[in-house]
């Protein structure tokens, strides 16, 4: 798989229902961690580390670096923003 295939693979494979279910599990784990007294920032960093680690194991460093290199523009475009902040 080439670095460019990772972006297509991540966005095109798996049903939307599966991705929603996966997000629900992560959201639930996030809530449980906060209830256990873990700071949200600490959990977020750990979740990102675990996700990147899994992607590297699956696709390799170069493909994940290319994927991660596109994140700044996606973040700036509001792709990960749930609600507007004032």
C-alpha cells in the first residue's frame, strides 16, 4: 500500500455504521476515563498515540506520516470541530 492509498483506504473502506460504532466505543472510553479522574487532555493524547501506533503497525511509518501530514489542513477546515466556539 502506498502512502496515498492510506487516505483512500481510511475514508473509503468500512461501512459508515462501523465507523460510528467505533467512535461510540472511543467516546465511551473517553467518558469513563474522565469519570475515573483522568484529565481529558491526557486521554486524548493517549488515544492519538494508540491510534497512530495501530496505523503504523498496519500501514507503515511512511504512509502514516503522509496521512498525518494532511491533518493540519483538515483541522483548519473544521473537519474535527463539533460545535462552534466563541
